[in-house]
C-alpha cells in the first residue's frame, strides 16, 4: 500500500516535486555594504547551525536515518528513469510508448513498492476549479469527498482530488481523461486508477473491490452486455465510475476514447455518429459514456474482451433505482429484479451515484425534483457516515438530519 | 502506516462498523401464501447460489484468502479487547482509565499494526455540519481539505474529516475536543492525533514533522515560552494546530482543558479568569487557546514539562506574519526576525494558517480586508497545489488564478 507518493520524490527533469522560487544567496550578499554583509552572514551562520541541529533535511535528499515502514522513495536508489526523458509527456496529446516496460523498470528501481504492487489502487475524483453555482453545491461536494476519503482510509487506497482543468477544451465529463492519464503516468506504483465521479458515494464501507474478477481485463464499468450490443442503449453502461488498469492498453484506449471529445475536429461528427448508433441518446453532443458504449459495440473485436461490464453488484448504483429514500429512510430492504439487471438482495449498495442531480450547478434533470435529489443525497451521506461514525462512538439517529448522538452502551451489534 | 482503519473492523459491542437495518427472512416467509413462498424461496435460492460464487464475503468475516499487504484486522485474532467493555466510552463525559495499558494490549492483539506504531499519525480536521454562510466558504473548505489529503497521501498519514457536532454544547473551537478524544479511542494504532484547523493548509509538501524532537512530550503547539510565562499573551501560542499523543496523560489533560468549555457550569467563570490572567484577550468567552496558555502558565508544574512550545519552524504559521501575498506572489524570500520568534530563512512555511479570516462564516477580523483574506488563501492554495501538480505534469503559472498549463519539457528543475 502506497503511503508516500513516489512521484513526489522522484527528481525528473519533467516533473519536479516542488516549485522553488528564490534569488541566490550571492545576489543578496553582493548588493549591500560590508557591515550589513557581516551582520547578515553572522545571522545566517547562527540560524544555519541552529537549523542543522533541529530542522529535518528536506526530503529530496536521501535520508537513510529516517525510521519509517512506508515505501519511501528516499530509501530507493535515485537512478535515472523514464521521467528523465524529455520526450515523456503527461498531456493527452503526447503519445506514450512502452508504458508496460517503463512501469516494470520503475518498480524494479523502487523495490519498496513491490509489495502489493499488483493490487494497488489510486482513487481519483474531482470537480471544477471555481465555486459551484448551486449555493449548497460545494457543501455537497465536500461531503462526497469526505465520504471517499473515509472509504479509501478504510481500504488503504490513495486518493487524489483534481480541481484543475487540465485541458482547456476538454470540459465537463471529458475533463476526467487528462486527469486519469496524468495520474497513471505520475503513479507507476498504482496498478489501477479508480475514477469515481464527484456525485457518487460509497454506501457500503465494508465492501472491497473483487479485483480477482478483473485479472484478465483492463477496464471495468457498471453495465449490461445486452443493453450495449443488442438494445444499443446509451445507458447500457455508466462512465461515472470506472477501474482502469495502469498499462499501455489503457493509454491506447483512452487515446481513441478521448478522440471523440470537444478538443478534436471530429467532435460534431462524433455527436451525430453516437446519436445515430444509440437511438435513446437524447442530447447532440458527443459524450464519453456513449463513446465508450460505441467502442464496445462497434469496435468490439478491438476492445471488448478487455472491458468488463459488471452488473452483479452495485459497482455503480443509480440512486433512483436503489430507491434511496425508501432504502435508507424506511429501513427496509428492497429486492429488485428486472431483465439483465439482477440486483439481488443487497443490504447496502456499494456505490450510490446521484446521476442527473448535478449538485454543483444545481441544474438537475427535470425527471427529479430538487428535493428528491438533495434529500436523497443527505440520507445516503448520513447512511454512509454512520458506518464510519459508529467506531468513533456516535451515529446519526435520523438520516434526514445531520445531528448525532453517542451510541448507547446497550445498542445492539449489527 | 495504517491502510485499513482497524476500528472499523473490530467487532465491539459499543462501536460497530455498520448499521444494519433489516427484517428477518422469517417474517417475509410466514406472512404470505404457499405459492408466493415457493416462488420467493426459489428466487432467493437462485440469487443466493449466484452470489455465493460472485460476491465477496463481507469484510467482518475473517477472509484469510485476501491477498493484501495492508495491516488488516481480518488477519488478526478476534479476541475480546477493551471495546467489549460496556463501560468504555467515547464521549467527553466518560472518563477513561488505563488507556496506556489498553493501547499496549490492543497492539499486542493486532500484530499487523506493530510496524511503525511509534510514529503513526492520524490527522483530524473538520468543519460545521451545515453549509457555510459565506457563499464561497464551502468551496474554500473543500480546497483546504484537498490540500490536507494531498499532504497526508505524500507522507503516509491517515486523515479523518469530522463534520458532526459531537457534543451539542461544545460549539466553535471547543467542538474539536470530543472529536480528538473519539479519534484517540477509535484508533489505538495511532501514536499521535494531529489536529489541523479547517483554515490551515500545508504549504511545504516535503516537510516531515520532526517527531524525534517530541519524544518526551505529549502535546505540541506553536508558541513562545516567554510570551506565555512572562508577557501572558493569549497569542503566545496557537491552538489551531496541535500534535497530541494518544495516551492517558492526554486524556487527563483534555478533561481539564475541556472543563473550561461552554458545556460546564464554570464556563463564565473561566471566561473572567482567563481574561484577567491574559490581559490582551479581548473577548469575554472562555476559549481553548487561552485555556491552554493558562494551564501552561498557572498549572505549570502539573503540565508544562510535557507540552512542547515549538517556534523553530512554522509548525503553525500565521498568514499575516508570513506575508502571504509577498512570499507567494512576488517570488521573494523574506527573512523575519523578532524577539523569541526566530523564524529563519525558510523558503516555504510548513503550515500557513488563515486565522481571523473565517472562510466559512465570512466574518473575518476587521484588521484584514476580505480581499486580503481570499486572495491570500487563493495564492497559498495554488502555491501548495503546484507542489502536487508538478509530478502530474502541470502547474499554475499564476498563483492568483486557478488556470494550469502543462509543464514545458525545458522547465528548470527546482
């Protein structure tokens, strides 16, 4: 399990771990008179001696005295790796080659990351750079982020929150692809990048991703083969939550996938193509979800065997289908069965995704009322939070209210 | 480094890891006729068989097949520990005894947590349950939280964000004490609880807390002995950032410290006492910061030897003193020297704390303009974010703007 972010301590020419802006000591000394020079020098000498005894050495110098059990780049040899190659690029435009070999070499050079390498997950999420239009939008995003941090803490995953628009033309749902790519390249220690939308939360804190199911695949989304290949429905899968393996296949796939985006000259053409292939897609713009469905359906032989359409648990659970208010509010289990979607008797959906609620803009789909969205989110957040609060001795007795009470000592165990 | 939160998997009578609300199978079966019963039973049988092959076993059952390098309670023996004692309590009122022994026993029972136990840090922060009054308040809190998550990821610390009011009468700055206590008790694997206010951020992502300096102490705050013991200034220390050791001394100390709070009958009396002892305290209410200064100054023999007043680096850096706009905006180092506060020639303050800016309520101290606060925060957040973005191949070229650009391949190394 990665505890220290290795990319941060790597000293590549391309990507450094810190931004140092400073004038050299020389210019300060020479630009003043001797008296000031002597005084300054003495002061610096005193402080320097003082700090050499008290201040830890900055972490970009190997510190072999550091007592830590964390995989720590400071203890691994600082050999040149692919990061030193000026051709190496993190942006969507820069094609990356031989990534599998590069990752393998990197792991060889950083043996402290070898343990757990095959299962290491980096969770990535994020939101827009500027404040939300919805007055409670950022508050909701904060709560959804806390939820993800809680889940990752419990399961030993690293998590990275992106709030920068990495490509000026890749807005909205397309914005995640430059982030996922950069995360892959910056984190060769991670086997999987786990993208989770800002409006999705973990509602089963116990549940662990069954990675062994995906050992022969490189991309996992929630979906149903029949709805993609036969019914050609744009909601036959959901692109708001996915697991993508950190490998060359994924980089190549994302190149193709992202080539349907607004930053390319083919954007409008793709909008038309996707809409004519998936007849229930009701908006004209090329979107990543239909794009993915298209690649699975139409470029099947190229990609489909490496893409796992998961439907046996709520890898991504649509909140309306989960009947959030009933499930979480009325303390009752609901057994839902329909078509390809055998949901089963799950007490707690793994992930509940408030698609269509748009917490940040507030521009929710008119199928739902604002109240249904916000109350649903509140209940789901408190439901999840109870699973985290309980070990701390507290709980929300009423999921519709943020108030907490200490857990009574005679409270029955789950 | 804790990867899986152990308290979550402990199965105590007091604090369980999940809230299960369900009707028993029995009531469903008996309440309907035979035909329905048969159909329901068949469906459940099919689904049950299906899930037994596909769904992972819930994590509160030991899963010895799990391949993980994370310290995992599932692999430790499920013996009874102090959590099974119904007298055990997490709230401020419940006195806890023999905590050192209990922690020691817990660690013996959970050998997977032994490695790194002496340095394990749990960072704790948080904010109010409801949306901020300031329209950009939650947005700022979200960014400050992301900053903390970034720092913790890089250094292998767990982080817990609290947004519940655990004691109805302990509001404002007093609200953190029930949270810190609950965190201690719920995380016996953590040697230190590291409280960081919601309006404080890490501006040096490289810097590691020099724990060896504090090996003989139980509480660390930023402060100056002379200002506490001689000048009796309420700002002789700052209680917005502290390291507190997870031990009986700390529980006892917090009992005394919190006894000055609004939940006690002595609250008003303490307000007067603190104000008369620390003459520059200008507001009447008993506050935790002056309370701490009081205990160090007046109950010196009882507590002071275990409390470290750190001033040799920005364990907590007051933003105004750091001259945020100049330091971060004009790319210039500032050498500050004054009295007991020898700050030294630090390129990047470890922590920058926007005391007095009140991002959530927006009710900033009138010493500062709103612009100075918000622009200062923006610059500091982007300054810190650059240290995280760089390894991902991007940076904010202008700290006053959230825009990013890819790092050019010829960009000089730091």
